C-alpha cells in the first residue's frame, strides 16, 4: 500500500465512529505504516545508485522539523549516507559517478547547442553569441570526462570532428580514448 493510501486511511480514521469498521481501518493504517517504514529503511540502507538517490537521502535525513531543527539520527542509520557521499566524492571516478557526470555534461552540451541554433534561426546575434560561449564551455567539460562507453566516445568524436569541424585541441585525448576502447597498447 502506498503512503498516500495510508494518509487517506489516517484521515478516514480520524472521523470514523468507534466500532468494528474503525478497528479494521486502524489495523490497515498500522500495517501500511509498517510496510512504508520497511520500504524507507531498505532504501536508506542500500547504496545510492546515482546522485538523485543520494539527494533524496540527504533530503530525508535533513528534513527541517516544525521546531526549525533537523532530527537526530543514530550513527548506524546514517552510515550508508556517509558511505554514499564518500563514494560519490572520491577522487577516483566510479562507474556510477562517471555515468552521472557524463549524462550531466552531455545534457548541458545539447541544451547549449539547441539554444545556439534557436537563436541563430531568429537572427538573434547577441543570443547566439551567448549560447556559443555556453556551448564552448560545455564542450570543454564534456571532453574532460573519460567516455564511459563507446557510444559516449562516438558522441565526443562527433562534437570535435562532426560536420567538417576541424578542432584539433582534443586530438590527443580522442586518440588515447580510442586506443582504450580498441584495447590496443602503443
């Protein structure tokens, strides 16, 4: 049963008269609360698969109480959160972190490219220049992240060389990544 169902049951329970029906609703509320708490505990205890899940955990643990403070948590309850933060913040890029960084950089590039094209389509020269600067910054960020897979490498190659573009500032990096994907040592 979903939390929203439990909330509706709780609301119904508050207005129900005493009797057999109220007992059944009360039992359903308690069962729902236990089920919901178990699901939350399981989610909080498992490693976050991506930054969105880590953000959810942080929001859960740091929710501001009505008194203006956050709740106090046992060390064993928040240890998985600290483990996630350490994993995502590590200097070594884990596959999960690399995928997240890549997806963010790629999306930033795509938005900048689309903005640049849209401004150019309506002859907004100043807008097109702003978007071009954003695209250049997005390209630099994108190229700095190791390609997590061959598809990402192909995308980077097309950014650097597609459409007859001759950007040679990334050639050495592209060559090194190509060798990694080809599993060739030079």
